[in-house]
């Protein structure tokens, strides 16, 4: 039985690793556009550098962390399939994130759970 799609991304980034306000706007709009329901979030900017965030969704979660000193970020997204099949939504949302950061050297794992 498949209950959802879990995607892990490790990638180089060409831009936007320190601009938390812009990312927050981007990700909240993307979540709404994909008709996902946010139930809570935490966003934190590190002094002189990157940021981290966790968004709790009724469908599960999205966690992201940036390391601008290494031009690198990680993303962990899990969307369950309780109310609908979210596999393509998870893939499409991760694709948007990769485009947003100008990603390169992407290592991505997609796991059906």
C-alpha cells in the first residue's frame, strides 16, 4: 500500500540562498497554488547567512535549509495520499523549488511510502 510520496533534494544553488522574505512569499504562494493546506510554519534567518524553514501541512511537511557559504540547500517534502493522490503535486512542487534556486548538481530521491 502506498500512502504518499517523500522527496529529498540536495542541490547546489545559483541564487536566493539568503533571501528568506522572498522565499517565504514564494513557498506560501506555491503551497496555495498546489491546493495544499498549511497548518503551521517556522521560518528562521541565520545571522549573516542562510535560512531554515519547516511547514506543517495537513498532507504532512516541507523542510528546507540553505548554506549560502557552500552554495547549497536541502529540501525534504512528504505529501501523503490520504485525501487525494499527491505524487505529481510533490514532484511539481519540488521542480518549482529547484527552478527558484537555480539548482545544479541535483541529487534527488523519490520514495513511495
